């Protein structure tokens, strides 16, 4: 059996007819930017997440950067981030003009370690950027209390977490702004780069609306200097169609995750991802952990099972981080966990027999002698 880590070709047949019908209409009208599909998608995703405002962007990275800028983060500011996140978060902080400050992660939810955050706060600290890794909501309660106490902005990177919930509310709604990627591998995915921001703050909303179109309020009237980051109609069509099935697809991911978790619970050398009653994960990735990660990875690949590592190098160990002369850190949890994590196949189109095969081969490996 051959099971890819992710097989995007399985999505396409389900939406092909509707997609081409809607695309034909867009291409016939040649309204490719700022059209009805973008406006409709923004209303639909705002309603789905419970937000007052939503703004489509050209990518998740742009959504992060523009979200930071719209919150007033810039030159001389510091933004705290956990070291196991993806590099896009650091890039967004840098291009906003601020300085990234790292803290260690906590194992239970892959989020930032709350006890370290307060130690890193200085007079320059403007915000805490939390990334809901692999679709698992971060433990937001203590972080929100700390941000309120220290007068910090809370910014959520929800690129892995479309539809994930913390205590019954969708993530992205707990901070000043929620930033989402809809890139090709995400739960809500376009056929190219795409993203969006949500907020309940009308002042931030006005800035987001201007920033993505060169600060242009009306044609040739530029109220501020912005960027070119528009979600086009072609991608908006895809996202509108896929949004209708997002809950159903996420439910299938959860079903697969439960089968994995039950089966793997008997393996002492393997740690499955968290399943917390107060949090609803959407399992963008199913990330297991083992001190024998590299051996397991090699074995599963030899059995035709696609696996991957998201992400093998913490932010403070990246060449780019060192080249910029940023602070040297020793963050033992993030450094150790990076050597243990392994993503196994997780997508709604996985067949039951494929799931069972993955479980069987994983158990088979651990039953062998090291």
C-alpha cells in the first residue's frame, strides 16, 4: 500500500463541477479583483468564525504581517513568540519593523510556556503572538490574563486551526486580530497562496482594509502607505466552496485522530497529540512524538507510508536567526521536541483501510526490538 502524507488530488473530484462553473462566470465577467466572491467569502468566513470583520489577503504570511501593522506594531517594539512556530511568524514581526523575542514551548499543547512569558516582558514589549500549532488550540486563558495585566496585544496565528475551538469559541476571536493562511496544505485551502484576517475592532478593521490595497480609500486617494495583498476572485471561489464542507471535513479528521489515539495509547514509546475536553482540535497535522522518531520515520516510509516533520529546527536554531544577530537562547523543551515529532497521514479523504494500515505498521515497528 502507498499512502502519501497528504494527497490533494483526492479533494478535486468532489468540487470539480461546481468549481469550473463558478470559475467560468468569473472569467467571463473578468472581474478578477474586489469582486462578488471576495465580498461574499469575507461575509461567510466572518459569520462562521463569529467575527465582525474579515479581510481576504494574498497569503497567510501577508495576513500575519498586515495584522501586526494594523495593530500598530512597528519600529522599536518587541513581540513575544514561542520557538517551535513556523518561520513566517518571525518574518512577519521583522517586516513590521519589530523584534522577535522567543520563549520555550509547553508540551501539552505546543503553545508558549506561560511561566516564561512574563520574564521576557520589557518596556518595549507590545504583543504576544501565539500560534495554534497543528490545529490544537493554545491554552488561552492564562495568556489573556497576562496580556490584560501587562497591557499587551494578543495576536493569534490560526493558520493551522480553521474551525478549532477554545471553550466553545472559534480561535482567532480571542485576540486583537486573528490571522489565517489558506495555502494549499491547510484545512481550508486554496489552489495557491491565500489568507485572511479577522477582528472585532473597527479601528484595526479600517487599517486592514486600507493596508492590503496600497492604503487606498478611493481610487488614487492613498490615506496611508500600505501593500498589495488582495485575495483574488479565482481563489475566493475555491474558499467559498470548501468552507461549506469545512466542519464535515474537520469532523472526519477528528474521527481519524480518535482511532489513532486509541490505538497508540498502548505504545509506551509513542506520545499522541493532545485531546482536551475544553479544546476542539482540527488536526491540521497528526503529530506523534517518539525518542525513536528517525527509526520510525525510516520504517514507515519503507512500508509505503508518507511521513514528515513540521518543523525540524526551532526558530532560534535557524541560520537566518543567527545571521540577523538575534539573541542566543537555550530552550530545552522546543529543542528536544523538535527531535521527537513526526507527522503521519491526516486528511479527510483517508480511507478506513489506509488508517488501519498506518496503525498496524506503527504498532509493528514498536513491537520489534530496537
